[in-house]
């Protein structure tokens, strides 16, 4: 795998036309380990579940959505390597908090452990936090997902509590660790 120069990362909001990129990312059981227990997404999962959820909160003016992260690998064309999620915390709950942005990430396994997710998350937060009346940044992860929890710590977040969240595909309750920081 070629080395990814973190300085060459660029970003754009994903939309319905990016379904194949999302499918490719979610087709790796290791990527999905802490999301679905390793169950990979089908194209139907992407088109029938993920895209409608994305479209429910996507707001280009506010920067909410999935920010695709791309890089140029050597002389190849731009390559999709993952995404950063930005949306109001508890957007799908009874009381969304529009002053608390939730951040999340999902990257190709070849990018893990290289600081790319941390850099992309910091870049996205720096661009968006000054645009809105945001008081808090939050993130969730399964307690065993030490890679994501490490990124949260690098973003300056502190452990808040354990919570039950609805699983992304089956709706079953999942225990997650909530981290947050004031902005």
C-alpha cells in the first residue's frame, strides 16, 4: 500500500451518488467490527438504510453530513479513504441537540494507526465549529473500540458516561462510551 501523505487530504460532502464508495468501505468485516459486530453492509443496507439516514440530517449550509476524505496516491486519481460524520447529537432521538455536534469516523483499514482519522477529524471540526453556535463536541464508540477512543482523546474529549444506543441496522441496544468536550 502506498504511503498516504496527510497533507494531501481533501474533503467533500458525500451524497447519494457516493453509494459505491460507502459500500466499498463497509465491505470489510474489520471496518465493521465495532459497528455491526463484523457484519458487512449490503448494497441494500447502503441504499435503503444508510442513505435515507444521511439525507435526513445532511445540511450543506451547516456542514452536517458525511465528509468524504480523499487523497491522491502517487500518480493515481483521487482515492476515497473514509469519512467524517458531523450532525447534531441525538439527531434521531426525541430531543436533538443543535448546539452539540456529534463527530464520528470510518476509514479503510489501510489508513488505521497513521493519524489520518485524527487529522481529518481535527480539520473538519476546525472548519465547522466557527460557523455555528456550537457549545459541545461529542462522539460515541463501543467501549472495546480503543482505536476510536484514542482518537477522541487526541481531540481533547473526556469520558462522559456509558449509554445505550440503537444499533445501526438491527435496532438492538448497544452499549457505547460517550466522550465530549466544550468548545
